[in-house]
C-alpha cells in the first residue's frame, strides 16, 4: 500500500526546502492533462532546456511535452508508429516515446511517483536525508535528477556494466554513484548494497522502484491515460487495441496495461524479457545485453495475475537491429526497402530496450495472427543517444556494419521474427510466476507472507493502490499551498 501518513516534523523541513528553492509539485492530474498546469508555470518553461536542473521541469514529467530540446510547451502525447513495411506484420505497432522527458527517459516519472508521496507527507525530507536510487540505469538517473531539483543529496546505485553515457551524466548530477558487480541481470547485488547502506546508520531513504507502489501508481494513471489518448486516434480510424507489450524491468510500465485492460477488456498484456535470462519464461537465469530491464526476480509491484503472455527476445536480435536502425548502411538499406524517410529519422527514438519491445510486439502480432485493424502498443523508454558507446563497441568487435549485415539482420530479426520462446499464461502459469516473488521478497527483502497472498487472492489489493491517486493529489495541493512557492 502507499502510506500517506503525515510526519509533521519532516513535513515542515520539506516545506522549507520547497520555499527556498521555488519548488512547486505537479499533481498527477496535471501530468495526465497539461491544460491544468497554471499559465505562469508554462511561461516559465519558455527558456528552460529539457534536461536543465530547474524546478519548473517537474512539470515536464509528462508524455505531452513538445518534442524540442528547449522552451517547448505541451501538445499531444509523444508516440511513434512502426509501419508495416518495416515490421512485416499487418498490425499497427505503436510506441510511446520516452526521449522527450527530462533526462531523455520516462523513468524520471517513475522516480517522481516513488518520491512525491514521501515528500508531501514529510516521511522523507530533503533537508536532512539522502535519497538512494537503486536501478539498472535510467531510474537512478531520474531519481538523481528529481533529487537535484530539490537540492537533496542523492546516491545512485547501478551495475558497473551499464553504458558509459549513464555514468558520465550521473557524475555531474548525483552526489554519489555506487557501481555494483555485473550488468542488467544483477539486481540482487543492487539489493544487497541497499541493505549495506541501511546498516550504515546514515540518515537516508531508499526508493526501490521494484517495490515502491508509487512506480505502479504513476504508470497506471499517467502512462495508461497517455496511451489511451493515442488509442483514441486509432479508434477514429476503426482500429482496436489488441494488446500492450512491455519489458519486465521494474514492472512499472506494465501497470499501464492494467489501466488499458479496464478500458479495453479484450486486450492482453504481454511481458518481454531477454532470452539469455528467461526468468518468467522458464524460471531461468543468466546475463544479457538489453540494458535497463533487470531480471532474475519478479518485481514486488508486478500484478502477475493480470499478465497474459511472456515473450523472450534474443539479445543478439536487439543489438543487431539497434545497429540496423542507427548505422548509415542500415538506414540506406531500409530506405531501399521502401521505408519512408520520416520514419527512418525517427528510428533513433528507440534505445536498446525499445528495439527489444518492438521485436516483442512483432512476435505478439504473429502469435495472434493480427490484422490491419489491430493495434499493439509498446514503450520506448529512452533513445539511442544513451547508447552510442555501445554502437562503437559493436563496430570494434564485429567490424563496420555493411549492406550485407543489414540484409541479414532485417531478414532474420524483423521480417523473420518467429513465435518461438513465447508462452500464453493460464491460471497456474500466472501463479507459477507470482510464487517466484516469495524467494526474493519474503525470504530476502522482508515482505510478509500475508501480503504476497493478498496480492494473488484479494482483488481489492491492486484497486486500493490505484485509488491512492486522489488523496495524494490532495496532499500535493496542500503542500504547494503551505509552501507558498512559485516558479519563474
């Protein structure tokens, strides 16, 4: 549950920080509908860069930002359609674009969802406490960014094998960066570091995206509604939602599928992971190269009972298609296949996990034999600008990407994507995955047996979390009133 109990002493300190730094907290309602944002705040954004550490950028934690680097306003939700002459399937594959958030990734929203309930209740105060952000990449960047806006000390924790761009950016924003052993798959090592910090006696609060229901709440209400706005456009053309496909990661983005299923009850939720670490598919383990999706456990906030399918993607496919979309010979080859120049210019909006999500969506469409009236929606967490070093490394290992490479990758990994390493989940398939939570969360992380049972058996469990948004927005409004802060 999301605890909204007020800590009066902590709240007074949080309010003082907000006053001194001119921090106004956006409500969930304003993130869903930017027309509710006061004009003075919109005006203050006129000369602010998208990545600037400026408190007014809290209001750019939104899917509705104008897609420009500086001074943008708000418009429709940012999305991109992978056309059929690229994907080889008749269904429309539509992806929400995370690049146009501050930090270049939508994870800054998940971090906001985790931080704000603690901030406006005074359970966390940036005057006295460090904020700790355990992550496999973008989440700790988002958390460090949000903390910087508050003038709060932050600790970013992420595996040492993540892309160079992440570390270079964090060095200038986070107060401390802790590198844990391994890569994307080594989540337990991150959790172990969190326990070490708790035992240190430092005054800190750990915002663990894998267990914080603020992450779930933000994606359910904000991402879910933004996707629904996109789907309205397709409904006017007589198309229908077939399903939502998202990587496991922290399971935050998957929460948007819960919202969509309520609106479109016949739609399905498919969860994607790396074939090299098939945790959900076959209780497997391993290491892979699809950065930021984290695995070898089932996140506490994953509503597994509402998940219909698991799809595993070979990380070689994700890496190769990333080269296809971004190397000169790859783009030339796709142009020869008839892919429009406007589409080609948009392909770098997909980072490595976004490319993996696209491949998963293609596999989903093939599994269900979807037609031209169907829409499959997915998410591009970030863009390829955060992985340029990976492209350089691949060129060093494999040599320059040639037209022949492009021909092979396109035919094998996109047009030739198959329905292997996929499974539809029946009741006991879902329960099998849910039960895996026990070993991480009850045995290792201190969650209760009663709560893991409630997640499965009590239908009101997840609804109670979703209903937290209105009382939280009330607390945000009261916090802003008491702080008296203004931006601009």
